[in-house]
C-alpha cells in the first residue's frame, strides 16, 4: 500500500525574482488545488544566517580537534 500526499512544498535553493517564479507558479499540475508564493522576509534571512553560523562553528570545532 502506498502513502497519499496532501501537499508538496517546494523550497528554492536561493531567493528568485517574482517574474522568474511566475512560470513555476503558473505551471499547475493535475490535482493541484492552490499555489501561493512565499515572499522572503526578515525571519527567513535571520534563520538562514543562524543556520549557516551554526554549521560554520561545528566545522571549526571539528577542525580544531585535529
């Protein structure tokens, strides 16, 4: 028996321009009920910066132990 999905979230590798995203947003597939773009905001940028900092610190800690 296979699982059934109710949604699929697409996250871009980096923020893209609104006009570049129009093609993707407009590419509705069979069974898609709605598509809503998410504008990048301060919370997104803060979370990304904190995650990068955490990874850098972990790499530094590992290298320091060598």
